[in-house]
C-alpha cells in the first residue's frame, strides 16, 4: 500500500504558497528521491494541462515558456532536465527542504514517511545586488 507524504510550499515569511501530497511505495526515501518524485509529478501535471502556468518547484525558463516571443503551450517539458535544475537549486541553497522540524542537509538524507510527516520547501530569493 502506498504511503503519502504531505508537501508544503512556504515563503521565507512563513506564508503558505501551496500544499500537495505525493505517494511513495516505501516508507523511507532520500531527499534526492523526494525532489525527483516531486518534479516528475509537477512536470507530468504541466504537460497534461499544456499550460504555461507556474508550479512551485519546477520553474520553466524562457526556452520552456516562450518561442518567437509568444507563449508556447504545446511543448513538452523534460522532467529529467527539471530534476537536474531542482537538485542544483537544493545544492546551492536556493531551495531549503525542512522535514518536520529538521532541515535536510544532503541529497542522501533519509526521510521516514509517517502519517504526521510534513515536508516544507522554502524557495530562497536572492536580494537584488547581493
């Protein structure tokens, strides 16, 4: 039976930006597996809708959103490329992942999934000029 993990997106101010649930077949995953699963799901949702709307972790760059100056909705987004970008953002501390009350420090950190487990993604926005 799959286990579910509650995912929250928050601003650094604590404002809730969104919530979702991911399903896993095991009760233990790594941070890398969490990022991969989340990005895969977001890209699949995006590709099925064929929209240019933003998601929380996957950030479509200009080539993914615009072609010849016009929004392009028919293009499939490559989830593997987006996973690489999300992992790089985590490694560069542009995305912080908090499991319960503990910050994940490495892609190999393990997460035990229990009914009360909640993972929070905080996107760090650099200051202008800094």
